[in-house]
C-alpha cells in the first residue's frame, strides 16, 4: 500500500478509536486494554498518563456524598493497613485526580464498636466517614482546574466489608464552572487489607 494511503488509513483508524468508552486496567506498570486482544507489548506505561503536576489541584474537603463524620472519636480504636490496587479507567485518555497512588499503603483507623473511621495513606490522602460492624464507608474530594478551561470537582469513595479482605474505591468527577468542558471520567480500584 502506498505510504500516503497507509498513513491516511492509520490516521482514520486512530480518529475512529477516539472517545471509546471501554474500560482500561492499569496493571504490571502499564495500562492494558482488556477484552481487546491487544498484545502486551502495546501497553502504555503509567508514566505516559497526564501527570498530576499538569493541573492546579487543591483539596476540596469532604464531598457532599460523604456521611459527614470527621473520623474516629472513641477511646477504643482499631487499625488495619491497606494497599491501593490498580486503577480501571473509564476511557484511555482520562486523567483522574485520585489521591492515593497505585501501590501506596495507608492506615485505616476506626472506632472498634462502630462509629467514625479515617483512612490515611502514607502520601497524605485522607478519607473520613463511618464504620458499622465490618462495613466501611469513607470518602474525600478534590478540586482542580483543567486545560479545557473548566473547574472540576472529584468525589473519591472507599466502601466495602472488612470481612471480604478488600474495599472498593470509586472515583467520579464533574465540571463546576466553564463551558465546552471535556467529558467527565470515572475510575475504580480495589484496596486490599494487609
């Protein structure tokens, strides 16, 4: 095939692939499409994603979907260590302002008899909320300005049962100001209890 025709075909295929909403999984140091049949050697290293220093981010405090607890209040506290797993992104082009890094560990501190809970990662990310029995529900949020000229807000929620040995982190975001904003992204990850 002549070079100009093959270049045009490759460009057309790349354009058609934009906006695909099939989830990707960050694993083994790279982002690998699942259910695509894409060879492992086509992985994109995690470092190729838009780095956090490409935006101006500030902690937004507790998002409105949180339970409102500031953390544990009892004198009888329990703790467990957790590790952040790989992120599954809603689109391959997504930047998500998830505060704990993949592989980062943190300490869950909670009222042993139920009540408040705080999950603080070694890098400083802090989630607060409640625990009842073995169930956990904590969250945090951020705000950031993006290159689309819009101001964004994220809500990051960790929930699940300690009895399962893991929790689920869900990330959602929305533009709060601006017009012509890019589509919002979402992500999920599993946190393993160590």
